[in-house]
C-alpha cells in the first residue's frame, strides 16, 4: 500500500476538528500572521491556531501514540510502555476508555480494582513527562467488543445507541460523568498532563447534507449532551473530535464546503484556523481473523514509518497520534468479531513489548519534531520537483514566517517508487539561494524513504544554515549547541554553521574525508562518506555530531526534567544502548537507565561538570574523550532465563452439559421464556434465545432445548460474529458443528438425528454450545448473539435453558479481571481457570495426548517461574493443534483468557502474555480448554517461549498478586 495521495487507509485515517473553539483571543502578539488564536473560552492554558497547539503559551509539535490500558491490564506494564514512548521523543500519548470494561451492568461502575484505575496513566505520564490525549468514548470503536459499549447496552432496550434517545443518554451518564470527573484531577489547567479531551469517536454525523450544510439535529443534541457533561464534571481543557474520514467534515467550527484533494487542502477547507491534527494516523494495522500473524509488518514497517510520517509533516501537520503505538492483546472477550486475539497492530512497540526498526524510525522523526521549534509555525511555500535537480524527487517547502527557518521534505515524485535517487536541492537561506550540497556529493533517497532537510535551523542562539543530513536532535550543553545529524551509511553530509570561522574534526575517526570551507558567513563542512559517529567543533562554540543510520537508531536524548517539551538545555545525549529510558543526577553521578541485551559501549554528551556515569544504578568506569564526551563499557548482567516445561497436566470433562441426565436446575441456568424482544432483529422462532437479554454476554454460551418423543432433525440458525463456531449434541451424541468462517457471523445448519440416540417415549435434550466472538461495531452492536431460530423436524421444543458467565451480568465474582474476563463454560463458571482451585481429584493427562470424540476437555497445570529482578523478560505461549482442524482452544493464564486459538479460521499461534498476568516470582496456573468439533477428537501442544530477556531498569518482576485473585467457594453454585 504505497500510495500517498490516494488515501487507502479509510477508517484508520481520521482528521480532527476542535469542537468548542470559542472566541478569538484578544492578543495577537505571538502569531506572525492574520490567523486568530483560539482558546475554549474557559481559560487560556491550552490555545491553538492555524499553526499548532500551545500549552501554557508554548507551542508544541504533538507527536503522540495510542495505547489501551484495558488491552494490557497491568498498571506496572503501563510504566514500561510509557517510558518507551517517552524515550522515542514523543510529546504525548493517547488512550481510549472502554465503558464495557468498567461497567458490568447498568448499576455498576468500577474505576478502582486492578487496572480499572486508569488514573495511574496520568500519574505515570506526569512522572515521565508526556502530555495526554484522553478519549473516553462513550463509543470508541477500537475494534473492541461492541466498540467499547457495555454488552448490557446491546439488547435493544436502550434504542439504536449513539443518538439523543433519553434511554441511551441516561445509560451513559454514570460512566461518562465519572470518567470526566476522574480525568479532571489531571488536566494541564491543574498542573497535570491531560491537554485535550475527545468526546465520542469517528462520529461523522453532524450533517444530513454536507454540501448544503443541513444539520442532523439529533446528532448535534447528543454531542452537546456530551459536551455539557464533560464541562459539568470539571473538564476545562479543549474538547476535540476524531472524524472518521475526509468526507464527513463533522464538528469543526471552521467548516466551509468544497473539494478535497489531499490532507493539506482538506485541512484548509475544514479547519483552517486550527492545527492540522490527525488524532489517529496509521501506526499499523489490526489482525483480522484469517489474516497473517502480526498484521502486515512487511508493508507497514520501518520504511512506512519513515515515508508516511514525514509526508504528514510536508502537509503542515503539527499534531499526530499514531494508532497504535502499542496494540496489545484482545484478552478475555475484548475483541470485536473482526479481530483475532492479537491486537499487535504492527505497532512501533510490538504486542510482546519489543522495540525494533519501526520503533527506531519513528523515534528518529519524533526526536526531531520535539526540538524543531520553528516547525510549529510554518506556511507551505511550494511543492514540486523543481526544488531538486532530479525530476524523480520532489520537495515541499515549509517556512516559518517570522524566523524564516525552512523545512524541505523530499520524497520520490512518484511516492510508491523505491528507486535509489541522487539529487541536489535548491534552497533559499539567510546567506542566499543555494543548491546543496555545494561542494561535493549529493543527497540520496534510497528506497522507500523521505528526508527532511532544514535551512536556518535554530540551535540555541546559533544557526545551522543548511544540512544535507537530517537533524536528529540537538541540545544546549553548558549553554553551547550540540547538534546531531544523520544520514545513510556511506552517504555524504554537507552542512553550514553560521558565524563560525574555523572548524575541525575532533573525534578520532580514521579514513573520514572531512573538508572545511571557511566562507563569508560561516564554515561549510563536507564529509564524503559518513560512518559511525564523528564529532566536529566550530570556533563559535557549536559542536556537530554526525551519525550514520544504525548509530542514530541507538541515539537518545533523555531529559533531566519531566517537562513533556524536554527543554534542550536539560537534555543529555546518549549513544549505544538499545533503549535509554531516563537520566537523572544521583549522588554526583549522571545516572542513566535503560535496557541492554549485551555488553554495550556507551557514549554520553553532557555538561562538563559530569565526570561519572552510572547505568541502572551501577557506577561505570568512565573515561572522558579528548573531545569532551564520556565513554564507558556496560557489562550486561546475566539475563538468561530458564523456563519450565509445561507438563504434569490434569484433565476434566469440560462439557458435562451435553449429557441428557446433566442437572441444569442450578444457579448457572436461566429459563429462556421471552416471547418478545426489544431487539430490532425479530427471532425466527420462539422463545427468544438471544443471550444478552438474559444477562449473558461473553464468549461461551450453552443452550439446552428439551423435547418429547421423536424428531428426525433440527434446523438451527446461530449468530455469534465472524469466525465464531458452534456444535450441537443430542442426548450426548454429536449431531453437527459449524466450524466457523471469517466472513460469516451466522452459521445455519440442518442437522439429522439419524446417528444419535433418541428417547422416543421420553425427554430428549439438545445441547448447543456457542463461542461468540463479540458484538459488532457501530450501529450493528445491537445485532443479537445466540440462536435466531431452532426448528425441530417432527416435534416441538418444550422449553429452553441458557447458561453463560457465572451469575450473568448481575453477579460480579471477579471484579479485578472484570466483566469481559470469562464466558459460560463449566470450567469458567466453576473457576477451574483460577489459581487456588483444587484439581487433586482430577486424572492426569496431557493436551498433547488429547482425546477422541467430540467434546470439550479442560486441562490444567501449574508452573513455577523465577525471573531475576534486573531483567525485563517477555514470554509467549505457542500452541499447535498437531494437524487437528476442527478444534477451538482457549488458553487461560492465572485466570485470564489470553488466547483464542482457532486453526480452522485463524493463523495466530503465538500468544504473548505480559508479566503481572504471569507471576514471575512463583506459581502460575495454566488452563487449556480444548473443544473438538468433530468425532476425531483433538490434540494440542503447548510451549512457553522467551520473546526477549534483557537487562533493564524496568523490572518485569513486581508484586502483582493483586491482579490474580484466586478461586472462591461461591463458584460451586454455578455447576
Ligand atoms: C494580527 O496581526 C496581523 C499582522 O501580523 C494583522 O494583520 C492582523 O489583523 C492581526 N489580527 C488580530 C486579530 O488582531
Ligand atoms: C437496568 O437493568 C435492569 C435489568 O435489565 C432493568 O430491569 C432496569 O430497568 C435497568 N435500569 C435502567 C435505569 O435502565
Ligand atoms: C436529518 O435526518 C434525520 C434522519 O433522517 C431526520 O429525522 C431529521 O429531521 C433531518 N434533519 C433535517 C434538519 O433535515
């Protein structure tokens, strides 16, 4: 998908409009043009104009990324992720709420237990220094079950949803009010870090007719109700919205109709007096059922990040949030039917928390935008190939109207092209119009690549007149600028330092061909072929570090403050480790914290008074180089870890309900006796067998239908979402299965009873077991789950019973794991998946031995882990069905369902599980529910593997007992 102007990413591409842009600010002294400065009319802490956001009067480039706390339900892991986001130079992160995660029924809200307390995100954001974009919903989409709506809302009893129906508005009020109230303690107006608040999501419903601007009044009233609620609950920062695509043009105060050509023109039309802001730009792509494992990392990897994110800058975007920067996992019943277990999203930070080339590419651009102050106020001067000496390469020129600094974003003229192109660039600078490089060499675009080249770039009080290498970052160290440039290995770099008279190569770098040209306005340095890291000193105090790309990947600029803008005079420049999380002063030592996999050479550019470095608390033998940097070698502590084998399994029958004499009079079962339904979908037969209106919502549902005497078969229409499956047994004998299909959400079958035992003079019981994949998105969230129609041939059903999650929506047996954590299997209702359940009476047998015949068996084992404290280890389970196809498997880890392994419809085999869900300092209960949908039975191999294990200042071993409550006696009622 290499197309820039064609816009093929649809729902991933969204454009912001600021909802409540109020009055034009009275003063105009900071804006260099006619553009008004807005605030929300309540305060001027957050302002914005045509160019960018300002917080407390300071402009910023918002480089943000999305993560979902509810997809990684371990607050300690949020710290790891936010530290990684901060380290990458981001100034912000964004998150969606998930109403369903917090609300088990219409009288319950939980913002306190375990990871339901999302306010910890704000605390971590404050500590590490990131602004926050808060997006509570109430509808979020997010490819989450019902788009984040609680499933009790999907029955039809609350109307069509997402409008001004009083039933719906009343239902959302407790969640939305509380979310706002909790967030209001953490706003920038109160010294916190939350700076904008998004109401609703991808709700492009403002207009009945966009061209004629005829409004949809109901949508307007709904949005006004959300706005009023947010304000009433203390939200005094700007409210924003995330438009679903460029056609809806909703909710901007600026909007005037016209044609859309590209983002640049789109923003000009829809929101000219607001910053060009993408609240969701493609960070990757989710993993649909049947899609390739890991999304499409080939198409949306490091090259994608390099090219597409620079393209945004070429179109004057000054605020962008990558969706996702960390995708995580659809554990429990979080997923909507479109997504498999993984929500890896091919994100810069992988589902297993690993960082690699895509992270580094993104980091290098984010680090640049964080220090390129002049980029926050630019006009686009031009956009064409006439800027270059090679028609295959074009450039956009952005220029700051007051400082005259310019940014030339170069790219292949035909953006899908991956050729290697050399060119010179025509630039206009304070020392004249130049064609750069002027002395030797050329600029290179090598493959799917873009480069941002600067002119008159401010480095403190000095100026980099131009550079043919990209600026990675700069810092003011002891008041003097140290600027870091980067280009490809072996490429040339030419740059001009204004006001310098002489310059020299001061690092020891044999074979580097650097030439200095003392000219009228300064010194031009030309390096024919760069490699590694070299350092240049100029007589006016400017220092330039030139790095090749692999060196730049491992270059960091941690900050001594927790200011999200990372002031350049508080930055320390560090090269070497594969991750640098933070820097601080501890007992006269410059304490650097981060991760290394092997013994690593570290080089630090810091104030002259610094003499000694420490790494993760260990003081390093530090040497000062002749050119002033500090060097040391970090000996990696041993981070090898030993994993136990998964053996000593126990097994129990996980589907006793299929037997005729099973007793369904217990609390687990509800009589399905509704003859009418609020759901807009009419059932084919009665009684209504839609699970949600009986209070059962997640994953597994069991239906027992009774009839007397003889019947030859049954016609069943079952609905469970894309890729779902079902099986039916008559008096314990399998009569048929629907194995699942990635494009069908309903499975219809007429099943014969010819091969089943029938009690012609007595009662027969048909058991239908259904594994639903969640509720659909948007308006389809109310599509029912369960049996749409059940018709016997030769008899009539006399009654039906339904079982789902223990106690249904009204009883909360496991508030910590929350309302989406379990379904209606016997194993889940009785808590076999939980730590502390006593399986000593069970037989021993392994899932790799398996079983014959159709049924569900639950396997259980306990494994100890002992991961050292100074290590960050990432572990994953790998499942293999040994060739069985008609098998559906759920993996439970300490009570959390962390895999839906469906080899018939999916390709995902590896399932990362975060620390905290796993106990790294003790026992772990692993459960495996294996459902054979055919008489062949099933066999499943399970392995635990190491994704990575590195020495880290962030320890993956922490006290997480509170996230893993154990089995309790009250489970026994739900047999
Ligand atoms: C802001 O300043 C510009 C000149 O830079 C001027 O043209 C414009 O009218 C001023 N706008 C306001 C609202 O005062
Ligand atoms: C809450 O749900 C219960 C059970 O479905 C229902 O009886 C009740 O009317 C609902 N209350 C509100 C305020 O919607
Ligand atoms: C907009 O469309 C809705 C639904 O079709 C309709 O009820 C409403 O009256 C329309 N509003 C206007 C102003 O035409």
